[in-house]
């Protein structure tokens, strides 16, 4: 999933909502506690399952859609999207690719639970080095993964080389950052989430600069598809809109998300904002996230498609 689940701090706002890079290492912090992180990733993806299903169905319904017999889900995390892809493409083998064994095990458990273990398999790989070993595919899904590879242009070209003729690369990149609180909370300075996002954007840029072979690119995905020898096939955004009052699972996710953000941003926000976050995370405070009635969850993910001739 900018933050990804393997970082010790948050770099952006959408990577946690399912996808994570297929790296076996961390770019800026200690290896996460996957007993804590894996359920968080899984619940985030489950909350967005309708978005992901709609996106996959859009791909399947395109006039140029290939016959899909093999899918690579790159940066698959705990396998929620891999299993959704298996349901949307019932004749396909779906290979969940990730660099974290604990998440691959969670994928296998989920596939068994859903009766998809005959078609959803896992592959441990560190990317981009491991790209050539992934095998051919008709569809490559890369959700908030490409921006964790230093040379995105080269990595995208590597994706294209894996595609069978007529195959599609689906990139989840960009969109609109998540919002979960009103601008004015009734205490502290209004605009807390905007300031958090600005701090995370700086951390994201630092993460990008520190990646091996880092190369700055204009984020014109259609142009990057063209440079990789792929034909742009369209872009669509998919909205997650969970209005207040939130259900228990979504509220628990917001609390967990803000807990991680607070811990990662302590050195990047002023003391007033840090104090507001502490109050928001106090389960006994009526104005905190556990109790306030106006907490919501709103974000948009953007999907870009490129096709091999």
C-alpha cells in the first residue's frame, strides 16, 4: 500500500488499505510485528472489498480484456485481494507474491477458508530483483506497490515482459487521501488531518529518495505505460465511503490507523497536534475516536490499466 505495511513510519495514506510492496525488507524502520500488522492489513482490505471487486469486474468487462488464466498479485499482503481476484476470474490461477512469509501464510489460510486453495497459490519473492522468476501472466495487479521500487520505469517494463500477448497491468496508484474526521474537532487547531498528511508526504519523499536505484518520475502513468511498451487502457477511481456513525469494525480500524500514525509522526508534528492525537486515542474520552459519533471513512483509489499488444 506513502506508507506501506513494512515501514516503521507512515509515508502516505493508502498503502495500508490492502496492498503492500513485495519486499522482504524495510526502508526506514524495524521489521513490523506481523502478529499486530497482519490483522490490521486484512481488516483494511476487507472494508474495501466492494471497491476491489468493482475494479476487478471493470477489468474483466473491458472489450480488450484478455482471457485470464493466470494472475500475479504483486505485494499481495494477507491475500484479501488475491482471493477477490480469484472470485472475479473463476478460470484463473492467482499467485499472491509477497516478501513476508507471515503474510503469505495468512493468504493460504484465507484461501483454504474460502475454498479457493486449489487456485490461489503463494510465492515468496523480493522485488524488483525477483521479477523474472514470477512467470507469465494475463493480469498483473500491483496495488500501491510500484512506488516502493526505486526505478519505477524499469519495474513497470519488467511487469510488461511477464505479460502474455493481450495481457493487462493494473496499477493502483494515487487517488484521494483518506479522511476520517471533521476539519474542526472542537479542540486543538482545526485541520489536523491535513497537517498529518503533509508530514507523511515529506516522509514518503524521503522513502523514495532512499530506495535503491531511486529515480524521479513524473507520475503520468499513461506515459510510463507507453515507455514500457504498453498501451494505456484507461483510468478509473473507486470510492470507499463509510459515513458516520461507523460500525464496530470500521471504527476499530480508524483507531488502529491513528495509533500507528501518531507513533510514526511524533517527531514530525508540533506538541499541540501530538496532544490532540493522544486525546483522540484515549478510550475514556467522550471526544476520542472510540466514542465520538462523527468518525467516518472516506477515500478514493485510482486504477490505471496498460495492455500488451
